[in-house]
C-alpha cells in the first residue's frame, strides 16, 4: 500500500511537470506568433484590421506574462536549468537593443523567443526523461 501511494504521488508530480512545461512552451509559441504574423504582414505590405491587431497584442502580452510568471515561480516544479532559461529569456527580451526598423525589432524579438523556446524544449525533454525513468 505504501509503495502504491508513493508511486501514485510520483506519477502525479510528473504529470504536473509535464503540464507546466507544456503551458510554458505554448506561451513561447503564442509569443512568437505576434512577431511572425507582423513580419509576414510587413513582407507582404498588408495591414491588420484593428480587431486582429488587438487580438495579437493581447495574446503576446498574456504569453509573455505567463513566461515571466513561470520564471518567478518555476523553481517549484521546473528543473534548475529550465528556470535559468526562463530567467535568461526574461532578461534578454527586456533588454533588447533599439533597432532601426519595426521589422528588425520583430525579427530580433522572434529570434530571442525562438532560441529560448528551443533550449527550454530540450531541457524539458531531458528533465522529464530523468524523472520518467
């Protein structure tokens, strides 16, 4: 009975970790969407209607807030390296150098987000494999 209870707790904890990693990866993806859709619009010389602009802006803000919140409280459930990746992302994205154009700003923002998302995904895989073995 004791072993079953411990196994259940361990499995439940692992599931919570999976959910946390998934939420953060999804937030990274949604954050990149703002930049990629605006870059595409710049490349095609099209303009979004006000509703779409507001939707993308709101999604980006919510996504960034979720990533930053995870950085603040992530040490509770995420690996130390995953937490460090989030902290580096927060610092780098907040301290972006001023760019010459809107497109260059979007490209830099997308690159920072994508680079940290990829590192976070790799660490999530490694952490879940360590705990799942």
